[in-house]
C-alpha cells in the first residue's frame, strides 16, 4: 500500500493548485465587473506597453521611440548614446537620467533603471486605479494560477509513474492504480481547459478590462506602416517585433547578459 502515500500528495497538490486558480478567476471576474471603461477611451502607447509587458516594456518603448526620432542612438553592440538631452516627457527624462551625465551607457542597466523610475510607478498606479492593470499584490492571479496547475499536473504524473514503477509488491492491480492517479490528473486538466475557455489570454499585467482595450487597440491600428503603427507593435509585442535587425541586436545583448 506504499502507493497510497504517493496518491495523497498527488491529490493535495492538485486540490490546492486548482483551488487557487478558481479563487483567482473569481477575484478577477469580480474586479472586472466593477470596472467601467468608456467606449471612447483609448490607450496611450505607454499604457499599452505596460499592460502588455510591464515596466520593462515601457522602458523599451521609450528607448525605441527616441531612437526613431534620432534623439538617441542604439548601437547593435548594446550601447545607448544620447543625442538630444532634452526629454519630452517624464519617461524620456527617466531614460536620459538613467544613461547618466556622460551621455552613454549599456542598454541593460538603462532599461532596468528606467523601468523602476517614478514615472513608470505613477503610470502603474494610474492603470491600477482605473482597473486596467493587476495590482502588485495580485500578480499571482489567473496567469500564475494556470502555471501552478500545470506544475501540479506534472507532479501528479511523476508521482503516478513512481507508484507504477516501484518494485515493491502491491495487491492493487496496476491498471486500477493508474486510474486512481488519473482522477487528480483529470482534475488539473479540466481546470486548465476551463481557464483556457473562460480566462484566456492570461496576462500578468493587464486586467480583463485592460486586455479588452489592448485588443481594441490592435484591431483599430491602421495597416499603413507609419510611425504610430510601428511603435504600437513594439508596445504590444516587444522589441522582437522590430523590423531592423540592428535594433533587435541592440536589445539582444540584454538577454545574453
């Protein structure tokens, strides 16, 4: 009966993970019901960047936007150089301040410093207050809950495999033993399927109301390849959506670092 000692933690892991996911979905739905976003509300590029990728995405968008205007040089070697030291808004001034008085710095620390600047924190507070962003204390909501359930499913599989492969004799037929472990596995897979239907796409930063505005932004973006369209693509998809290989290489140094 040693396999029962493996079945109990399998049920415990599956039950806890699925309960957390259900509670997160309920909280998300209740918050979304209290949010009233007017149909005429349009996200700014900074807001879209935060809801899509968080503070780091806002810093990346600011760097790319300034580079497009030739007020900042982003070298493919991973360096940022200031051309125009006059920032046009708080985000740009944060980037220039992060580069420092020498006017040149690696992109990695600039991005990190700009992402933690007061301007980005203020943007996050405004979006959270409007019900469009997930509060800091609730980052472990539906997206994190889905990850936990996926981990629970893998744990159940591992425990079931260990129970079936252990050499100790058991009066329980192997097929019936597998069926017992199939129950918590079915629970986790059912929760994942329901979350996929009801709550997809999962977002770490945007609330359901914020996700709807992001979807409306991408739908209403003109097909013409103008500067606004380009920056919208960067805000929503990140620097990997950039058409220039030199620009992608400049930010790729961050990943290698």
